């Protein structure tokens, strides 16, 4: 059942770009989408933290740990999210999801750089093939496709880097404070930052969206944010991170299919090959090329 949770959650998360693109088509700018999504999602994560028992009196939270969670949230859910939603104004949703899925490779790369994980040939090989896949996804075979994707790809890559940083901090602190509380602190910090950001840039009193746009925004928050992150966390708890990593590889292919079906996006053969290479490399990194595995 845990694998089902992860698969369903990964597919739902893959729909984020679809909802964002639909909102853009209705005239909603990327800052409005990012800010309202972040601010309105915080109460949902607060409810999850409460139900998980994170607010019990016997649960102690160190100030330094809380500060680290807040910092990780500002880096990932504020800066990274802003970059990601801007990138979706430049590139297709299928390309965005494949590039964003490179964050596990960046986690490994940062772990090697920081001395948290040994350098092994299998790891270096998987990292190399991951970046080959990235080159194919952004259209290295076609100057026209490459020029169209390069700026957006760089913004997504920056977002993937912030996710990698977030995961490293989360892996260190979540066992002590609980994943629900860590997520709440991170999302709460990002929601606060976005609230200030939007007030300074546009002013909340000037926020105006159609009823249809509010429906799509609600779907983005519930279907592609709160629900999938919650059920994936439960799936990871049940089956462990390695099996969950394998199950979550359904994300990029699911995003590609949804982009073709719902957004009428076109994916070249080389881009499709790139998605396969990226997914395959992440599977190798997360499931096969970990310490304790025979190669």
C-alpha cells in the first residue's frame, strides 16, 4: 500500500505544471500563482502537523533546528518555488518536470562535495548520465529547441538545487522534530516571505482573479501540493526512502503524458530519450548505487 501512496502522490505532483500553465492561460501571472499557492497551503500543513501530534507538549523543538527548517523553507519553497513558476512561463511542463527530477542527483553531488558520502565510480557514472539526460531534455540536438529552453532550464536547475539543499537539511533534522513540523516551519516561512513579497510587488488588495482561476488555484493547492506531499510522506514512512524513490520515478513520464494530453505539448524523440535517461539514472542512484548494494 505504501508504494501506491508514493505512485499516486508522484503523479499528482507531476500535475503542478499543468495547473500552473492553465492559470497562466487565464491571465494569472507567475508571482500571483506562486504567492497565493504558498500562502494558502500553510493552513493545510498546519492541520497535518496537528493531526500528527507535532504540537504535543512532550515534543521539544530546539531553536537552532527551527531556524534551520525556516532557512531551508526560504531557500526551497520561496526562492526555488519562485524560480520554478517563472520557468514554467518559458518552457513546457514536461521539460520542467524532467529537469526538476534531477534533484536526487544534486543531493548525491552535494553529499560528495561536503564529504557526507564517499566518491564511488558508480555514483560518478550515474551523475554523468543524469546530466547527459538533461542535455537531451533541453534540446541539445537542435539549436532552435535549445535556445527556447535554455533560460527556463537554468531556472529549473536552480530550483532543483534548492530542493537538494532542503532534502539535506530535512534528512538531518526531521528524525528529531518530525517531518510534519519540519514541513510546517519551512512552508510557514515561505508563505510569510511570499506574503511580504506580493504585498511589496503588487499589493494583496489588488489581487483579482476570475472564479475559474480560483478553482484552478484551489486544485493546484490541494491536488498538486498538500495531498500529494502528505500521502508521499506516509508512503515513505511505510516502505522506506529507497523503494519510495523507485516508485516516484513515475513523475516525469506522467508529466510528459499529461502535458501532451492536456496542454497539447510536443515532445521530440530526443527529449523523450532524455527523460528516460534522467529517470534511469535516478533509479540507479537511489535504488542500486547506494552503500551496501552489490554492483
